[in-house]
C-alpha cells in the first residue's frame, strides 16, 4: 500500500470575517479543519468517532 498526502486550503470572507478551510487526505483518512479546529474525521469514507477524539 503506497502512502500519499493531499492538502487543500481555501479561504473566503463571510460577513466581513475571514475563514480558512483545510482538507487533509492521508492514505484513507480525511480531516477537515475550519480556522484550525477539527470539524470532521473520516476513515475509509466513514465517520470515525475514535479518531476524532484523538485529535
């Protein structure tokens, strides 16, 4: 199994406030962060509550 990491960053202004969203995909794990706070954690496309609590 090969290892890979993909990171996508997007920023937008909503109601005069800047927000930054970052999506990181590493192997089969996907993390979404908004302004540095972890919003979701997926393992093989399924929400992983244990992985979410580890972060």
